[in-house]
C-alpha cells in the first residue's frame, strides 16, 4: 500500500537544513509516505504488560510524549523479535531499499499520543522507518500538511521525512491534538520500532523524491539543523500543526 498526498489548496514549501559531513546542506521535505500493514507474531501479553510498567514507573510518560525504551531488555524477552524485524526488512526490499535496515540504527519507542512536531532539528539527515507493535486503539498518525491520516494498528509500517510535521491523535478528532484524549484512564499507549535511514542514501532519496541543495546560499549561513516554512524560519503549533512565522511567534 502506498499513500500519495492529495492536492493542496494552498501549497507550502518546507526546507530542511541538515548537517552533512561537518557542513550544513539544504534539501526539500518530502510529502511521500510509503506505508503497509505487515504480519508477524503478536507481542505476548507478558511483554505488553512489561512495556506498560516501564512507561508508568520509569518513563512517567505524559500525554503527547514520545520516549525511547529499553530495546535490549525487549529483545531478551521477545523470542519473535527476529520475525518482526524480518517482516519489515522484506517490505523495505520490495519498495526499493535493498537491505538498508541492517545498517540502520533502531530504537524501541513509546507514546501516549504525540503533539504536532517535526524531527528535523535533530534528525534532519534522516528519514524514519516505523513499525507499530500495538493493537488498534482508535489512533491515527496525522500529517497535517500532506493530508495523510494513517490508522495505527498492529503491523502498520511506514517511512516518512523527519522534516514533515506529524502527530498521533484520536481517529475521531477534527481539532488536532488534545491532551485530555490521552489521560491515565485511557488505554492509548502505542509502542513502535523506529529505524533512522540516511536521507542522502540514493535509494532513500529516490523513494521520497528528495531534492538537495535547494537553498545552498542560506545553508552556508546556518549553524544548526532546522526546518523553514516558505523559505523563512517558523514555529509549529503543537496542538493544531499550524505554522507561524518566527517573527510573529516572538511577539506572542
């Protein structure tokens, strides 16, 4: 399955500035989100309970937070982990990424919903490949600028540009991220594996349609990774996913 973004009524441009071999480089931000639903053995009830204890007692996960968990501990307790990884390796090969996951860093993550955010300030040189490990809890991964709204179910796999804003929200939500939707009484935890794919890898760049050195003159003046909206610094609203020019954000 492959999602193509709908035509935007008001097209916008995002530009990621990222560190490449000790120097800053510019690139486009992709609106392409390859996705599928994969089959593999379900995590055991004991493992799921262990994850829930970890996010409650150690991570103290709050609504909207996305945090890393112990993958070493999980691999020791989940005998079917290798089958899970094999399923997503097989899928990435079918979409033209060869064996890229074998050389990519992987982490186990947890969230109770997720505020609108992008990851371009820390992972601008990467794309994310995610595999969701939780049953359907009525949540969607929403990309507000592209129109993608992907139901999160056991086996949902996707690849997306780290510079593209996204959030995990209730499926019936039409107002964006609301912390009250993810209170302690709600069964809404999501667990997923994530791999960092090098955005400069030819296969990754071709899959996502990335253009490089789009604003070379600007990138030479920057010292940190960032994402610009319509060729200007901007901030992202964590509740709605709307962009606000930096000069306006500083006034508010």
